[in-house]
C-alpha cells in the first residue's frame, strides 16, 4: 500500500528533515502510467477472451480471473498516486475501502497463480490421474471461488487496521496497529507459502517437460512459467523490503535514505506487475492472433459486410418485385 512517509515515528524533527527524500515526484506519475497501461492491456485481454477464446478451457478460466484481479488492483493506483503527490485527501472510509481493494488484488493474484500452477502440475506430471475434463473444470472454478473468498476475508483484516492519521497537519492513510506477528504470519501464508508450492510444482513440471512433451504443451508450460516468474520478480523484493522495514529501523540517516529509495523502487516494480500479465499472455500464439483480429476489427467488419450484403439482397428483391408488379 502506498505511503509517502519517508521517516519513522520517534525520530526528532531535525533528523526527519535531513532524511527527507523527494521520491513522490517519481512514484506518483509512475503509478498513473502503470494505471493507463494496465487498463488498456487488461481491457483488451478481457475482450479477446470473451470474443474469441473458449472460456470452458481451464487455463482461460484462470487467465480471466487473473485479469479481473489485476484490474481491481489497478483501479486503486490513481488514489495511491494522489497520496504520494498530495498526501491522503480522500477520508477514512476511502482509506479502508481502497486498502481492502489493494489487498484483494494482491492476495487473489498469488492464490490464483498457485491454483493455476497446481492445475498445470496435475495435467503434466499426474497425467495418469483419473479425472475427466468436466471434473477438472469444476475444480478450477472451485479454486477461483476459494481464491476470491480467502483474499476478500484476508483483506478485510488489513482494512480494519488502517486509518487516517494526522501528522504536522498532513493526513496519512496507514496501518495503525502494532501487531507485527500477525503481519508476518499473513505475509508468510499468503506470499511465501504459495511461492514454495509453486517452486515445488514447477520443478516437477520442468523435469517432466525435459523428459519429453509435444511442442504445443511445451509452449503452454513456458508461458505459464513466465507469468509466475514475473509475479515473484515484481513482488518478491517489495515483500522482502517490507519485512526488513518492519524489523529494522536504522539510526544512520544515510542508511535510512538508501532503505527508503530501495523501498520506493521496489514499490514501483511491484505495482507495475498488473500491466505485465497481458504482455506475457501475448507469448501465446493463439492469443496473439486473436488480439490482431480484434485490433483489425475483423469481427465487426465481417458483420458489417454481412449486414450490407443482406440489405443489398433485400433491395434487389424489392426492385425485382416492383418490376414484376408493374409489368
């Protein structure tokens, strides 16, 4: 969650002033840019899925839910950008609602990615497991419902902890609780535990792939692997920095500034993930072709041609009938 405070409580005003850094001028516009790219990319992806793809396909079910998750996270970015540039101006209720939406997007992404990885693990590694397509589809839908339920429940806990606090006549939307143990447990369960599961699954998947798979399945595994790797490259450093900042408060001003610069860089990297998935999905040849169809308006043009053709046929028939009647 965005927070443009660069100093910690309990430090003198003089030290706060010396340790102040001007990162909001970078993070605010960066969040707006990420917002624009993500809305366009995920919007096009959803349209491609609904117009051209088979939504009964298990992978597409997960991709659809991941796109929705990214958009939920994306719609909070303009508010965090404003927070960085002008501090919190939206009130206490908005602080809680947007924090909940932020964590819903984050938690649902990691849980959905884990479920998608497990589904691919079952299909590739446990391919002899007796389970028909309809049952696997029900499992996938059940996993998506569970992902949203868990993420919404966990996010409500986070939303209750934040509130608007005023420091030196400036409002901040921040976590006011001192429950660090609960935070560690939640981060471990909803980030590092899925990471461990994904590492295990993909180790087994890659081992099976190297033993021999057809080229089509090879490409599918590669695309999904890139999606998972991108998530943890983006979000991993950010979560590690959060843990470091939670347990370590340096007294040296230079170290404090370096830690805050690293934190803001990792924050921008983490938030940029919501606009990366649509780009990674384009590694799929079929999705690329469908996107080109959409951008060329092939469906619309075909429908217009069919409509014009139908109108021309009707007009010709009317003319023929009028000629016949007059004769």
